[in-house]
């Protein structure tokens, strides 16, 4: 079973703050999203929110993980290997599946981040 992310909304914003470290195990390796990370949950154009709006808790959790991967220049797995953009997007897809998001919706969301995420990826 997938662990739940413990976070809270920040008053007056659409942002959430992670209240505990969150350990992730993926097919590529493991990493930790650190306590106090702040996410807007969906750094995507509002025009595609009908597909990717983070209102479902499962989407919100996957989006928080994906945001951290995109915003962290030196994101690495616990074994020291770096995390590529493709890996980050595939982790997002896998996290959506683990959190019960249906096949069509999760692939729509995956292709949105693949199509629109390049400008947000930090090399």
C-alpha cells in the first residue's frame, strides 16, 4: 500500500507544505521529499487544469512528489544516481497509478507533463 503524504494548505494560497519527510520507493531507486517542502501542486498552465487539476488527494500527492523532482537541481536517488526529467515524469505516472487514478486520466496527465514540463525542468 502507498503511504499517505502528510501536508497542510498554507493560508491564503493554493500551496501546501509537507509536514514530514516522505520516503519514495520507485523502480529506479529511492529518494526522500523533505519536510517543509512547499508545492503549488500543479505547475502547469491553467488551460489544462480540466485534465490535471490537483483536487483529488491521489493527484495532489503525486503532483507534490513531481513538483519536488522538478524543482530540485540535485535530486538524486539514495544510491547517488541523478534523476532525469523522463524518470521524474514516469515516477509521476507510477504514483498516480499507485494512488488509484484511472488509466485514461493518469495517461492524459502524464502526456500533459511530458508536453508542457520541459520549460519547468531544472537542469
